[in-house]
C-alpha cells in the first residue's frame, strides 16, 4: 500500500466500540430479568462468500451475548419450505430477529421471502414496510450496511448538513436506503448508477462519495474533489498483482484516492465490520421492540 495523503477511517475500531456498547446493553437487559436477544440466521445453499458472512455474523452475536439460531439448508430447499420456516420464526416468541442471507438460489423469489418476514423481526431492514418507513422518515429497521456508512460519516465529519453526497449504486441493500438516510441527515444527495452519463464529473463535485457498485477499483483518484470523504462499500475478489492467489479490493482505486481524499475507508476493514455491528444493534432493537410489544397490543403489524 502506498503512503496516503488522507486519513484512513478505521471501521474495525469504530465497530469494536459499537459492539462493546451493545454487549453492555445486553448485560443490562439481562440483569433486569430479560432473556438474551435472539437472532435466527437462515442460510440456503453453499455460496462461499455467504458462508463467511454468516460465520462472522454468528461469531459477533456470540461475543455480544446475543443468542444466534442457525438454519442451514441445501440449495434444493423449496420456496414453500423456506416460507414455512420464515412463518415459524415469525410466530416464535423466542426469536427477536430474522436474517435470511442473500443471495438465495435462483429458483427462490427473493422479494417474496423478504416480504414474508415480519417487519418487526426484519433486522436487515429489507421488508417493504421498513423500506417505506425509512423513505418517509419514520422509525423502523434500517439496512445494516447503509447504517454503518452513516455512522462512519458522522463520526468522521460530525454534522453533514448541506454536504454534497454522491451515492454510486441504486441497490435496495445499499444505494437506495443510504440515499434516504443521507437526505434525513440533511445532505444534498445525488444517486448515480450504471446509466449515469458522466460519473467522473458527478464525483468531482461531491464532498462525500459512497461507492456501492461491485466493480473493482472503478472510482479513480483523479475523479475526486481534493479533501473529499470516501466510503467504499465494495468487496471484490481479484487476482493479486503477482498473479499468485487473490485479494479483496473495493470499488475505489484506494492508493490513488487516498492521495486526494481527506478521509477514506479501506477494504477490508472499513464498512464490512460496521455492517456486522449494525446487525447486532438492530437485533437488540428488535428485542426491545418485542418486550415493549408485550404491553402494547395496538401495533399495526401484530405478530
Ligand atoms: N448479502 C449481502 N449483504 C447482505 C445483507 O446485508 N444481509 C443479508 N441478509 N444478505 C446480504
């Protein structure tokens, strides 16, 4: 790695602080007589990246005192059986949060499965009700990666009111929810995507650039405004320069960008650890919601 002009945003350190705070809150809840928060993690198939993500999520739960209940199934699991599992988890009072790891096998309709998760157990924040709550500024579950990006931005820059923010990517998992979060934080938001006309020009105007496109090192250093803050959501596996083995790189050409940016997240060690910390935060929130619901029968989506 070359020397950098900009400051590297240490996502691992930020995530560790967040996770320690969550672990404390779990201890406090249990001292007050509550059971441990519980997350059901559903993995269908053998996608190698998903296996790693699920292992990391379960390990993080354990460290924070959150119970995780793993449901692993072969790729051949039918959509009907997956929907039946989700229905059981929705109805199970011992389960606070449900996470169905994506991508699902091609024969399963992902949108249908996401819509089957009870909105109050939807710790991924992917259910249309939670997407709608976020888009309209209501409280709900916010997807973990965008929430992690916002947390990194706010701890690096403080107030981002009026900042010009460029989100590159319009996925339901990152781009769209992140745009809503940034609007709520009073940034001026542009969302660019594969059909945008002049990405270098859009990038040059931005105080904050968040890249979430899944294309290795696509954002170049000379595209950036000097002093910009760069959040790199990409995780791309590419061959090493030596030709032997592979390595992970982001959507931003890090060495170039770090010469121009004031702050930049590395890959790995930037956004990734924050995604997991925010999942724990959402699971704790789901557990609190479930406890509060015991005394409040009038919620719009009864279990
Ligand atoms: N696949 C890639 N990112 C995510 C995520 O945040 N949640 C789930 N469930 N699957 C994913």
